[in-house]
């Protein structure tokens, strides 16, 4: 996947962590947008993933601490979208493919944000199924197929 500069993006935590941890499959040009947002679960997911990587020996304590600082800095720079009953109710809907609970919450939050902004929003995710569902809801993705 290559990143075409998008004006407004909704960040998936795994994509952000790939960039923060400088993995080989991180998106090129990460940050090449005007406006980024995520729902309030973003920092929780990042922290849980980083702790798991630390406990599995995939990160040193120093790498863990540095990644937490970078995650918090990124979070502070983003539009922080609160969850509400409307989003949670909409996440219960049937989608064009089965989807995990948190992914449903994320994609619906991105859709609501798009409607609130009245402009296109690009979901930044490596998850093909999530991207497919996002496109079915009117969001743009990095893999426009």
C-alpha cells in the first residue's frame, strides 16, 4: 500500500504502531495529511499492544517507553473522537462481511466523523476486510479497489 496524501484521515492503531515502531511494512509518508482523528479507544489499543510486545520480548523496556511517548504525542496531535450511544448502536448493524467488535466501532466512528465534517475521510488501515467495509460505508481507503 502506498499513501496518497489525503486531507483527512481516521487512523487505525495498528497502522500508527507500525510507523512508531518503524516496522518494514509501515506506511510510507505516514503523517502526510492535514487532519487525523481516531476514537477514544486508540490510546488504549496502542498501550495494550505495546505491553503485549514488551511481555513477548519483542520490545525492550526502552523501546516500550519510547513508543508510549510517541503514541501519546501522536494522540495529542489528533482529533479525539468520543464514543457515544449512536456510534455503539450503529456498530451493531450487519456489515457486508463479518467484523470484529472494535473494528466495527472504529469504522462506524470514522463514518460518523465523515458525516459531521461533511468531507471525505480516508481510513488508514492495513486490514483488508476493514478497508472493504469502510468503502461500503462511503469512506475512502488507501487500497481503492
